[in-house]
């Protein structure tokens, strides 16, 4: 059998590693990720500190409470556990790009060059979208959601939320919006992997609108405002994903999809004829 041209050879041939070496590489990447989390946690413990972090995440609800009102700690260990939970949550967010890089570094040796060029932008924009979803919750959703809830609170009821339940509630919202904002990444991957075509995604628009509101109703609190605040960005990001998938499809070709020298010669001959 004749040798394949360099452009068609398997660039991963001969790069296989023993299973034990894969486990050692996985161990190293996990340790690097843990080190990054520890560094991020120490930095956040120094500034702004657990008190500063709790004041920041509690700001949206305190804006709708009486001036002297405070969040309460019902559980015996809540004053100790909740600040640690908030610090750990903030450390994960701060170290997210580093954690994504460690995951990328572990799988990169097994990817082709065109796959690496395709994966790197997705990792970068996926991290930005996650940050965007969390910022959207903190800066827009929480303030309006608590304002909507307080509007229906009877005057004879003192709204003094428990800090533990509050942190759990906003943490679930952070996760929900951070994942929901990954819609463009999912759409791009579906198109790139050949699972679905762009035309099919366009024809699925109406169904996705219904699906977005169903998902929002399941993962958000039972108020209309927060549900709409999640569903509308999902629909908007779905359209962005379709546009981005079309761009990637045109500009990120696999080596086998590129014209070979023989094909280019045939095209030149056709033009000359």
C-alpha cells in the first residue's frame, strides 16, 4: 500500500500512552486544579473575605428589607458553615478558567490539530458565557425577583430570610443560569459533530421556545419574573448558537474536507477549459 501524503497521515499515530500513564496524567491535572482552588480560596479569604462575599451576594435581598433588618442564621452551625460554603463557591468561580484549562490539557494530546483549533474557542467562550449567566443573576434577576416577592408580602409579616436557605437558593440559580447560557456551545457542538443540521435547528425554533419556558419553570423559583428572565436569554442564545454554528461550519474544516492538490488541479483545468 502506498504511503499516504503527509496531509492525510494520522497525526496521532504512535502517540498512544499506557493506561497507567493516563491515570498519572489525570492525577496531576486534578492536583493542579485543587492547587488552583486553594490559591483562589486564600486570595478571596484575604480580600474581600467571607464577610465581604456574603455582603455582596446578600445585597439584592437586603435592598428590599427594612434598613436595620438582617438575614438570620437558624441552624446551629450556619454561622460557620455558610461563610465557608460561600467562600468555596467564589473560589470555584474565580478558578474556573484554570480548571477548564486543566481539563483541556488532559484531553488535548488525544485531539487532532483541527479539533484543538475548534475546542479552544469553545472553552474560552463557554467560560465567558458561564460568567455572563452568573452576573445576569446577581445584577438583574435577584433584585427584580425579590422586589416581586416582597410586593406580595403582607404588611403583618416580617421578611427575615435564613442565610443558609438564601445561599442555597441563589447557588441553584447560579448553576441554572450558568448552564442555560451554554446553549450556543451545545448548538455548535451538535452541528459540528454532524448530529443535526442548521436547517433543522431553524425549523425547531418554535419547539425550543416552548422548551425554554418549560425548563425555566422547572429550575427557577415559582415566580413569573425569574422564569421569563431565564427563558428569554435562552431563546436569544439559541439564535446566536445557530449563527455561530454556521460560521464555524464555514471556517473550521477538517483536513479531509479541504481540497487536495489533485482536486485543485482539476478545478484549475476546468476553469482553463
